[in-house]
C-alpha cells in the first residue's frame, strides 16, 4: 500500500512556497501620507485678534496640549503630552473680506510653537530622552489664512503654512528631518468674538483646535522607524519550505 503522507505534505508546502516567493519578489507597499497633529483642548489660554484695516491676524499665548502621529512608520497613533507649549502667530495683512461671513489674510508673517515634549511618556519633559521646555517645536510662515464667522459670535480660524519642525520630534515618529517642500501645514482653531467682518475683533475665549502637518509621499527617514521583512529574509524562509518539501517527496517515494 502506497504511503500518502508525502502527498499530504507536499501540496500545502508547495502552495506556501509559492506565496512566500511571491511576497519576496513583490515591491513594498506604498506608504500612506503621515500626519503630525498638535491638539488644543478646550478651554485653552491665549487670544486671537485683528486690529482692523490693513493689519494681520494675530494669535498670542495659545496653549497646546499634546501631539500624535497618524500614519507614521514609528509610534503611529501614540500621543505625547506637551509641557508649557505656546502657539503664537502673525499672518500677512487683511487681503479681503465677505461682509458678515469671513476675513481673509495674505501669506507671510510667522507661526511658532515652543514647548517641551514628554517623549518617554513618564509624565514630565525633564529626562534625557525628552524635548525640554522652551524648545522650538515648529516654526514657519503662512501661505494664507481665513477667519469664518458663524452665528452668535462663533468663529473658526483656518490657515495653511510652510514650516520646519524639531528634529527629535520628527525622529520619534520616523519622519524626514528638516523642512520638506512636500509638507503641508494647516490649523483650525475655534473661538468666540463679538464683531463681524470687516470689523476688528478680539477673542473673549479660545476653544479648541488642531495644528497639523501632513507629509506627502516618502514619509520615512528621521528615526528608528518600523521594520518590515526584507526580501532576502523572505527568500530564506522560502528555502526552508523547499527543504521541507524535498523531505516530504522522499518520504512519498519510499
């Protein structure tokens, strides 16, 4: 009576080998865009104001609470608390308005986020691996900004900007170091202010929002990153299956 043991093993092993070799020869998957999201939790300190006429939108002493990486190759979805982090900004001057609906501001000016980051997650920003307070986490200039007016004094400031971020923070999320032309900076911050366009205003309370930076395309390179199986490693696994398949065939012939 012929043994069927080898046959039982041979075909599953052959199928597994084909799968492994296909994976080893396939190009790596494209990485999705990565986002750094700095979060403002309500209520927050600071003011947002516009002095009227040919003047800029100004944000002063706005507290920022945390940062999270979304779609990053390292520490994806990991939130780290900020310490004494303050956002300040000045846009370009008023470039136009829609009565009772919006104020529009030109590019230029500056945006800065200064503070510390608890990178090791132990509740402070004083350890050697942390980013100490007083560090510039983000600096840049505006492309454009708009304040949209809603009912009962509710306002939302939205803006686009180009920036450079702290290298240690980028390395933590394994993002490219330095300023990247493909990075898109944005913020949206809600607040209450009494006046309507085109009049001047000063916020009576800043609510919440996000300061985000999106990396487009190749978003790996500033830190340890995550590891994926190399093609050579997958090939070695494949050779293991070849060996096992050979043993199974010899058993079948006996």
